[in-house]
C-alpha cells in the first residue's frame, strides 16, 4: 500500500481550497439575492408624494417608482415633470385588446419604447410596429392611424421638432424629441392606470 508523503497531501488540499472557496461565495451570493433582492435598499427613496391615489418615489437612480391599487410602475419622469402636459384620454387604451406601439425605424428613442413595454405588458397585449419601412422594421408590421380600431389601438411615436400629443379615436400620435416622447409616454402610461396629474 502506497501512502502519500506530507508535501503531496498538502498540495492536494491547496487544489481543493480555491474551488471550495469560490463555490462558498457563489452559494452565499445566491442567498443574499434571495433574501435581500437585487436592489440597493440602503438608499431610501427621495420622495413619497401621493397624487390621485398613486405614490411617487424617486429612486437614487433618478427614475420614479409609482405604486397604486393594482399597479406598480417604473417611470423616467415624476409628477413635477408631467403635470404640465395636456391631459390624455386613455379610455380607448383601457378598452382595447391589443396596442401597437408604432415607431420610425432607425431613430433614437432613448427609453421611450422599453418604458412603455415594461409598464404596460402586464395589462394588455403589446406589439411593436413601424410607421413605414426602414432599418429595424424588416420583421415588424406597418401600423398607422389608418389601422387603428376599437380593439386594436395604435400609439405612434414620431421624432419631430414640435412636440404634440393628439388622440383621434383609437389612435394616439405622440411627437417630439426623444426626451419629450419619453415624457408623453410616461404621461400616457399614468393615464391608462387612472392617475390623472
């Protein structure tokens, strides 16, 4: 029977230490995420304003968490940025079975499209669409106000110099630069959930 010499035994222990140490860190990290979550809870929200039944809290990242009965939203802009915008009639959105978010291919919309999708996907069926053929629109349907119906609302977001928001029947035309469009989308999301600023 062959026995290991003390130096060989020590080397084998060293080889096991690093993998076991890394595995231990990974397991403890998993428990940290499970019990503590991903967010940084050491920095409390800046604000806790309640308006129209919804509580607005600005997070350290600058984004706004909005909570109300039956919804939890995460928006780019808060109440002071949105209250100056003209009210939007969200009734067609609330009765629709599907919403097409129609945009211009190849344009920079900042967080406009992801914000709308993230905050509305739990409530209604959403589909991206393009207003016309262009880069990024190869596999998307083309939708404009002509395609809007009672059960299929079209929200057109268009990069333009002059900001405006027009609602005609089941079609919403939102125009402006990327920042303005993001404000208009946040306002439309709040209106859908019944928060009228």
